[in-house]
C-alpha cells in the first residue's frame, strides 16, 4: 500500500531469485486503460530489470477487473507459467458495484493461487478517484505494477 511512509516502487532485495528462466503471465484489465497500461509498464520493466527475458513475459487482456480471475486461472493452469500478475483498477463510484467487484476479484485470485499452487499476484488498484489511481500508476506514490512484479519474484523464491 502506498503512503507517505512507503512508495510502491521501493522494495528490499530480500528473497529475490534468478528469474532468467522463469515465465510470467501479466493479465491486464482493459477498463481504466490509462492506469492499467501504466501499471503493466511498471511490472514489465521491473521484471526485465530483475533478469526476466522479454520472450518469457506474456501479456493477456481481459475486459475488466472482474474478468482478471478467469484470465489468471487460464494462465495459471499452464504448466509453463511460473507466476501470474493480475493488473487492474477499480475506482470508487456512486454505487456498491465497487465493493462487489473488489471483493470478488480479491477472493477469486486467492482461490487461483491456492488451486494452482503458484503465485497469482493482486496488482489491482482500488482508489477513490482517478487521480489517486494515477498517483499509484507511476505518479507520486510509485507504481503498483513494480510492487506486483517484485511480489511475484519473491513468492517464486519462497
């Protein structure tokens, strides 16, 4: 979580492993594209900087954050995929839609983690405003995509 005390792009080097032979799927929500593409860029760049090979990073699109769960599951079931990073952004609106979507995605991704016994990372922003989302997609609070990529690497080393 980003705050004045912690930037999303800051991380420790503990438990970082050699990922040169690891294969990653990044599932990206098309909804809130300005934000999700910035998050994807952060995740992709961080994986490359940490030693992943470009050809071992697969990008898949889903229409919205709700669909991240099935997209992640379809990727996770492939034995060649070592970790899945789910990228999305659900901005608070005037209805309870926000609560239902965020809860369903979080629970769904947990289930996929456990079903396939491999890292399936929650790289989904749940801000109150568009500006808060941009601040966490490469803005003043760093990039949640960076954090998601580092989390995937650390979980592969667990």
